[in-house]
C-alpha cells in the first residue's frame, strides 16, 4: 500500500493525493465514506501513467466527475478515485473541444460567449464533460449526443478518438457503460447565432430548472422506462412524495429526486430507493432502472 501511496505522490504531486478522503465531500448527495486514495490529475500524460500502473497492479480505480450522479457507499471505496483537473475549452469555427475535466456549465457559457448555439438546454446541469458524455446527460428532449462529433479516450493503454456513431449513445446511455474507458475530451458541432439570443434561451432554461429541489441530491434517481412514463408523476400519484428514511427523502417537489435533508447515509438513500422501486413495480408492473451510479459496496 505504501508503495502505491509513494507512486501516486511521485506522479501526481503530494498536494494532489488525499488518503482516506470522505467521498461525501466530492458527491452532490453529500454522502459516502472514505476513498482509500483520491487523486487530482493535472495532465493527460500523468493520467496515462497512472492508469497503466493501476491496471498493471490490478488495483481498482474510479473516475469521478462532479459526483452529480453518484451514490457512494457509507463504507467508502477501497481503491483510487481519480479526478481530472484538465479543463481546456477551445473552438474553431463551429467546432468546440473541451477536456473531460471541464465543467459542462463552462462549455455552455463559452459557446454563448462565442455566438455558438446548440447547448443552451444544458444550462444548469451539474456535470463535467467526462461525466456528461458517460451518462449522455440531457434535458428538455435534448442530450449531449445531439451535438457530439468525437470523443478522445484512453482505453486499454491507448489514446484513441472515437466518432459519435461508435459510441452507442441512447437515452442516458453510452458505450462506456459496457466498454470502460477514460474519457479525455469531447468535440461538439454547434451552429452560429447571436450571443444575446443564446443568453435569453439559457435564462429561460434556468428559470425552469429553479423549480427543481435545492437540497443535496443526484438529480433523477430512475430512468424513464418508456417515453410516456413520467417517473416523478407516477411516484407522486402513489403518495410517496415526502417518504423518508433517516435523512433521505423522496422530494415532494420532484418525486424522482431523493434528497438529503441533512445527515442522510447511503443506507438511508438505498432504503428509500428500494421502497419506491417496489411500490412502483407492485402498482404498475414496471421495474424502474436506476440512473444513478453506485460507488463502493452497497448493502
Ligand atoms: C441537481 C441535479 C440536477 C440534475 N439534472 C440533470 C438533468 O437535467 N439531466 C441529466 O441528464 N442529468 C442530471 N443530473 C445528473 C448529473 O448532472 C448527470 O448525470 C451528469 O452527467 C453527471 O456528471 P458528473 O461529471 O457529475 O459525473 P459523475 O456523477 O461524477 O460520474 C457519472 C459517471 O460518469 C463516469 N465518468 C465521469 N467522468 C469520466 C471520465 N472522464 N471518463 C470515464 N468515465 C467518467 C463516472 O465514473 C460515473 O460512472 C442532475 C444532478 C443533480 C445533482
């Protein structure tokens, strides 16, 4: 273990290596026990060395974005959590490139400032580009796959560029869910428009999103199983709004959100989640699939 700690310190820098770091600090649910190591990676060259070493040692690792879709175990994670700090955003004509560690909000603002339209709908979604691509995040009938042209990845020790048609994008789905890779950056094709018009559209989206719960959460917990099955509405109709275990609650404001009302544990959240899943299945015959990603042992 000390050899690994020394190696991590050597390649990432002592200030970028945290030991027994509470995951509650790094996830929007604000729950989760300690990660054995959490490392901040400043460059793709360092990332490549780090992943090669971890794969050689068969040591588990998890790439974390903003932690906005992750439920971390109360027991933490016995491995290395990697946070990418590369955040470059640049463009050429209507093409925008962003590093995986860049915030989606920063890319949306960058596009607006350069008179590029196509990402306004993403205003207010908490994500990094890496997490956004992995999840194919979306809102208001749009998703990132509408505008992604290519993605740079590190897979099996090799850096490659995959085109959008190779990425098996679907509703909250990407290839990376079946074929793990570290996403390094993404290229988007946008279109030209007036910055002021783009800004107005972004403002409208923000106004709509203000109705979402403000307590710590990971956004929608369950995927929509069919286009006309509105999960939040179904949960609400079953009288589950406000259902609570410990500090975890089905948000009465938006019933597909489970919120941390203060002091929730992963276990509390799971109990609420399973209760909702069971109740919906008994009432409708539909077994809801979770959208959120689980990190560490769940029991
Ligand atoms: C208040 C709130 C509102 C939300 N609203 C929406 C919404 O409107 N639409 C929507 O789609 N989602 C929404 N979400 C969920 C969340 O914002 C998205 O799922 C987002 O894509 C998560 O990005 P992230 O960077 O936080 O990824 P994380 O949650 O950190 O990680 C998600 C997954 O991506 C993987 N990952 C992250 N970075 C990389 C990388 N570089 N390489 C490989 N894998 C990587 C992780 O390993 C993990 O499996 C919301 C969440 C919150 C808290």
